[in-house]
């Protein structure tokens, strides 16, 4: 190994150390500013301090949430929603199309469809005369909660 490579390794190591020190100072500055204005956090913008998001301290979701389907007001698609789970940061939705519009008991294989932090959305990607099934599960950084029962509706 030549002198240039050794010098490069030393400089990279020094830059990592400096980056770690800067991160610690940023944490201290944020804590001080937040502490000074704990009752008026909007004043933090005066110092150009935006609190950084910390890792979630929420436990893994454990309750079964219930999805609901309604016809979209424009006549195409469905309004899909569920109740909020206090431990969830996101919701994963699964979707599948049934082969028989009258059969609600045979749930087809559902594929992952959408991940969202919202508890409602509109699905306009449907065909007339087809029964669609949906399931949902809440999740966060610690894992996913139980899967819901399937709900279905025929696009009219």
C-alpha cells in the first residue's frame, strides 16, 4: 500500500469522526432549542430548527382493523377505508378479483395493492360487473398486525 492510499484512509476516518461529532452537536442543539420552547415549539423556526423524526416507539399493532367499501360518488370505483390503529404508521391493502359476482364466500388470492399512511383512499382501477375483495393490515417499524377479514363489492 502506498502513501497516497494510507493518507486517503486516514482522511476518510477523520471525516467519519467529524461527521459523528457534528451529529452529536446537532442532537444537543435540537434538545436545547426544544427544551427552551417546549411549550411553544412553533418558535423553533426562528432558529431554523426542525425537529428530526425519531424512530417509532410504538408497539407492533395487535388489533384487527375492519375495512369498509362504498361506491365512489362518480360511479366508478370504490371508496375504501378503515378505522385508525393508534399503533400503526401505515396500512397495507390487498386486492383480488372474484370469478363469480354472487359468491362472497370464496375469496380469491389477494395481492399486495397499496401501502398508505392514510385510512382511506379511492380505487378507480376496477372493471364493471366484477366483484373485488380487499383486506388490510396495520403495521409500523416493529411489524405488522393481524390481517383483516376480506370485504367485497361488485362494481356496478
